[in-house]
């Protein structure tokens, strides 16, 4: 589970996150400090899924903001966050995904 922390001034932006894994033997969520080298891609309200990192950076959560044409990348291991403008992406009020052309 990914818990996104919202910016109070701009509810379309996130300032941080925490990641949890379900421990079924105890029926509890446990906070983790990495994604096991995987990437997690999500569009809030729509969908979220983990995948092999491949051309994406491992242990990162990718959050797309279709209306503002931005992509936020959170590194779960070191806690850093970067925002990338998606200038060439079409305006959309629905979730979309763009795959990077380089790593």
C-alpha cells in the first residue's frame, strides 16, 4: 500500500509518501523502506500497480498528474522526490501513462 501525503496548499501535489506491506500471518500492515527493486506506478483515484523496474528506477513510486501534465517520482529508499513536467503530453482529465525513452 502506498500512502501519499498531500500538500495543503495544492491538493493535486504530494509532498511525501510511505509504503506498507501486508503481513498476513498477523493481519497487519508493516512499513517498508524499499520496494524490493521494483517500481510502483500510479494515478491517484484510478490505479496503482508494481512492476519490474526495467527502464524505470527501482524502489521508486511514479505518480502521474494528468491535468497538470506532471510526473512525481519518489525514491522510497532515500526519501527524495522530483517533479518532471510532461510538456508534450496531451491535456487529459483521465489517467494516462507515458513510458520514458531513456533511463
